[in-house]
C-alpha cells in the first residue's frame, strides 16, 4: 500500500495514522534525548529525583545567603548609627 499523493507532490494520510506517527516519533525522540543526557535505564527516575532535590537545595542556599547578607548589612547600619549617636552624645567621654 503506497501513500496517496496530492497533485502538488505532498503525501496525504488519515489523521489517526498521522497522530500515531507523531506519537511514535515523539517517544523515540524523547528516549534518544534522555539517552544522550545519560538519563536512561532503570536508575533514570532516581537520577531525576536526585537532580530535582539538588536544585531545591541550591535554591534554598541561595535564598539563605541573600537573607544573611541583608541581615549583616542591616546590623552594620544599625551599629554605625548607634556608634554615631554615642559619639554625638559623648557617652564614652570627651571627643577630640
């Protein structure tokens, strides 16, 4: 059974057959992409879960680092203000 050809050289096929062809091509492409990335085999699901957990940890560390930086900067500014107030009020003796 050869495929029917339209007058302009295009191949025509039923929609169901075309959808099945696309599904098989997509599945084969996905398998090849996972194999190229080294994520094929029995341990693939575990590897992907580990990678997701690693990404979650990286996001958590980044968020914690930003929060720590903000706390350090805020503490530094408050300490500088308190030191300036203490000098202005001459709490620690006479200023030069």
